[in-house]
């Protein structure tokens, strides 16, 4: 399972390649405010979701949580995904 880094530097991914079936890791995302060049702190009163797609289609929505300044998606929540390369989009609801 591999999540591509976005070509723009508005965010940083810590750990972007994961072994299929790995349930012990986390995908940690941190978003950069491009005007101030500082990381934005997500509002923990908001709800976040990770939407995932491969090259062919949207494949699912997974929980995302806040931990300090990071948005965290647990690899254990992604075990239903087949080995492939995926793209992830984080949605914020408030």
C-alpha cells in the first residue's frame, strides 16, 4: 500500500508506505498554511474523514482523528484495501 505525496508542499506525510495488512502504523498528516509558512492546527471540535481512491475508483471512507497538530489515520482501519497504490483526501466537517 503506498500513499503518494502531493506535488505541492502544503502538507507533510509522516510514513507514506505501508506493508499490506500492517495494523500497527499510523498515517500522520500535517497541513501547512502557505501564506504564513507555519503548520495549521486542526480544530478538534471538527470531524475529519479520509476518503481513499486508487487509479480506477473511489474505494472508501475511513476515520481520521486529531492528535496534537496531526490528523491521524490508523493503518488498522485500512486493512480492507487490496494491495495497490492509493490517494487520500482529508475532509473536514463542522
